[in-house]
C-alpha cells in the first residue's frame, strides 16, 4: 500500500459559544446560530473539529447538521446532556442545531480542543503489518485510533456517528506528545485516524501497510 499522510490541527482557541450564543428555546426547533463563527445562520469552523453543546437541560437531545471539509453532509444526535457533551464526528460547518423540545435551561454551542484527522483506509485483502510515523509541530497531545466498522460495508454498514473507535494497541501512540515511529498493527484494521486531544500544534502521520493483495 502506498503511504497515506494525514494531518490534524492546529486548532483555533476553543469557545463554548462561538456557534450559538446562550439561548433558551421555548419549543422544539432549531437554535439560532449567532456565535462569532456564524454568518447568515451558518457557522464555519477553522478546521473540522468536534462541536460542543453546554446546558443544564438534562432531558432533551440536539441534532447537529453540517458538512465535512469535502462538503459531504453529516448529522449527529447529541444528548441528553449532563453539563456538556460534544460530537463524535468532526464538523467543518454547522448549518443547524435542533432541540427536540422546549429547553429547561439555557444552551450554548461552540467548540472544544478535540479534532480528528481524515480516516486512513487499509486494504483488508492484503497481508502484512502497518507502520505509523508521526511528526509534531508545536505542543500537542494525540492518540492513534482504529475501527473495524465500515459505513460502506455491503453486509454490515455502520453509520459514521455510531462507529466504535479504540485506542491503538501500541500504548506509546496513546496520549503521545512527541514524534513516534511504530509498527502499530500486526493485523491491520479497516480504518485508522489520529485524534488531537489537546494542544495548539498539529500532528502529521504517515501510515503504510507492508503487504499487497495476492493475485
């Protein structure tokens, strides 16, 4: 497999209300997207990253809709929430946040300091291991993760928001803060990614699968 290079970060400073300022909707429906990142009701984030919802309302859910960096529409349901919660997907834009009932407390929508790289797709028909090499710019804390779920599976598709991501079996790639080279996978997963847990820098990772599919 040819090397695949992905990057995550840097991220602008997190803000709990840069997508939607504090508001208490009286009924089910869309929140007003009026934070610092919103223009004409659409919030455009600096990089694709998690969307944070903060509220003392513990009874309702919020449906977040937006796009990926390539323009694909994504949606995800968050909640009920205790204090705050964030999406598992990374949004480049947020076009709507819809609450499913009248809020019992004020709600804000913004960002935190977490984001994921684009996904790396391995070749499940090829043998061999997979290596990972990371380069660091600035201060970061990051984790390499993998998933055996596949949204495009013909027999068992899993929605992106419902995929299970687990930390890399090489513990040096979990909560890492330095550049690392690792034979991360002796048996390759379907997907891998790099999660930026915190920090103002960026991580660039190169993944390479050693084997090739047999003829």
